[in-house]
C-alpha cells in the first residue's frame, strides 16, 4: 500500500520521465525492464490524460518505423493491458491496423518472443 501511494507523487512522474527518455533516446534494451517496473507499480493508471496521450503517440510513432517497431510493440503491449476501457475503445481500431501492418510486413520470432515478458 505504501508503494502504491509513493508512486502517485513525484516518483511516478520520474518513472514516466524515464520511460519517455528511453523512448526518445531509442534505447530499446532498457524498455522491457522499465515497462515491467512501470506496470508493477501501477504508474500508468495514475497518469493524466496528457501523459497517456503522449505514450499513445509514442507507441503509434514507433510502430510506424521498422527501426523502432520493437519499442512500439512493447509500449502497445502495456497500453492494451493497462488502459481503461474508454482509452482502449478510443484507440483499438488504430492499434489493430498497426498490428495488421506489422504482421503483413513480417516480424521475426526473436522480436515477437522478446515481447512476451
């Protein structure tokens, strides 16, 4: 319970800033661990609409490039698992289109397996 309260304040903001920094710097090796921590502490649910919108935007942008598709899929995985029903309904069609494009282009087993964390 204390961890939950602790993560609602400045610590949650720092974790979000760290996530955004990793996404901006294109450091995919840190993303799965950072997202696991983000989810473990329930930070996503405490974020405001602008922060969530920013993460959705990052995911969409990363999915659009073959060089950053892994990061986009990792982020999308968290968004789908942790988003509210309203957020999911708002973005599910575009997310499905993005996934369809990934499937059509092809994605290696190695990358897909790394997403199953």
